C-alpha cells in the first residue's frame, strides 16, 4: 500500500480499535483528543510517514482496524495487514488527568508528532493548531491570563530530557493588536532561545506592517506561518469574516511575500485547508505560494474538526482529488525550487514530501536531505546555520540604520 495514499485514506475514513486493544491499558496511552467527543491515534506508517487517524466505531467492512500482537501494532482489513508504530500521547492541559501515571504529562503545552506546542493565550485541549481549534476565528485579548514562563521552560526541559520533540511551536489565536501577538510571544521566544539549543516555529496572523516581521526574525524565530487557509476570495470572506475585517486576505499574501525575503529558504509556510474550497482554487493557491517561495501545507479534513463540519455544508474532496492535489504540491515545490527542510508538522498535514508518493518520481534526494535535517546531528547544524544567518542579517540592518542616522 502506498503510504501517502494510506495516510489520506485513514484521515478521511478513520480506524476502528480492535476488541483486544479496547480492553488493554494501552488504549489510555495512545488516544489523542481532536475536538469534543472525537479522538484519534498518531501512527507512523511505512517509510516514516506520520498520520493522525480519527477513531471510529462504524461497522463498515472497508475500514481498517487497529490491532496489537504483543509489542507490535498493525492496521488490517480483510487479508491486508500493515505494520505501524504508534506515538504515545503525552497528555498536557486536558481537563482530566492522565490515567496512566507511567506517562509524564506537561502542564502548559503538548507533544504533537515531532514538536512541542504552546499557546500562551489558550489552554485549548484540541490538536493545538488553529485549523482544528474549536475557538478558531475568535478574538483573544492581550490582557487575559497567560501561561507562566517558567512553567513553559520546565515543560520544554522535561520534553528535551525525554526526547519528546525536535522543535518548539508557539501559536496564538486572532489578536486585534497591530503586531498580532508577537509582543506577547517575545519573552517566551527570548527565554527559550537563551536556555535551549532548539528551533522555534511561530504560527500567527500577519502584522499590520512589515517592521513586525523584521522584529519577529530578529527575536530568534526560525520559521513563521501566516495561514491564509482559503485562497478563494469570496469563500475567505464568508468563512473568516473577522480575519477579513481585521486583516484582509491580501495582507496575508503581502506578509508572506515579505517574510520569504527575510527568513531562510523553506521556513515560511502557509496552510490551505483541503476541502474548504473547490479543488481548482487550492491548486491555484499552491502555485501562487510556491512562486513566492512559500511552503504550502495542506491540513487534511479530519473527522470531528471544525473544518470537516464546515465542509459538510458543501462537497468533501474525494480521495482522488486529494491525491491529485498532493502530486501537484510536490511538482509545484520542485518547479519553483522551494526548499523543504527541517520542519515536520505531524500527521494531520499533507506536506510536499508526502506529495512525492503521488508523483511519478520518488524524489530520493529531497527525502535524503529531509532525513539529514530531521536527524539530531542535522538539527544541531541547522540551528547553527540559522543563528549565524540571523546575526549577519541583524548586523546589516543595524549598520544601515546607523548610516542613515536613525
């Protein structure tokens, strides 16, 4: 089974838990919460493909079933049986404490895939990304209660000690201030960079002016995400009326284009949520972003998410449509020479590297480079290059300001 095809199929249809697994304590260790009553598991499929899979209890025979034999997990259907690995869930700020005391929990953030994620403005127990947040699109205020900085640092130390994540992801909701919340994140970024030799990815809305993008990079942010979500202008206005009124769709494209000039190649990303708009618009969005040297990330329409509920009002993309889009993503990234390097955003995102499974060519070089970047040694090298490049750029900006008398 093509692992890319399998990732998409599992995201759309879900997986059933085998009877023996339901009665096992392991269930408490592998369940991830999506939204409301929906839950899922994080799998590592063949060829190291991460897949977030909703759990369902439908009796349809076409669904895969997750089973366990001793210490090995499989998904099976009829005569087909595929070995997989499961990522144990390190519960964090969920309302109910972790039932298995052997699994340490974090107080302020959560482990998702290969990254540690925190939202200083929120304690949302969902996947943590705005795409799957039940409070998506709502305003947050800077004066609200924030996560304690020292508690965040303690959690990162715990994650580092247990080898739970490869980089730190910070995100906030829709913030009405002109900086969109980067000032709020500044003490967290500064403290994390001072204490840990790690990369930081920030997911935020575009600030009012480009000066804030310069400041974001100078603070030590290694990757920035301004997620436009929907490329079709009328649908963007319809589904995101608050973001249209406060920011405007065009500002996303302007900020992304400017950020691509400031940040290292391949570290500026933007999401296009699969299924929220006709396939043709998603393809156009991919082409536009890759021409700007932006890495498009395509969240899959998981069961139970607000995006899936929004799609339910229209037409859900078919498996064939998503495969076509995934192949187009791969070729668009390759055609425009967009680097895809150290970032791994977990199993709910269709990435350009996933798209290689739908393209005619295997792209072995890109995969080899990606494996180097995501190895521990490669991560250390990438941190060093990122810090050196930032120092050189900030030095040039300061010299420019000095020469102009500012």
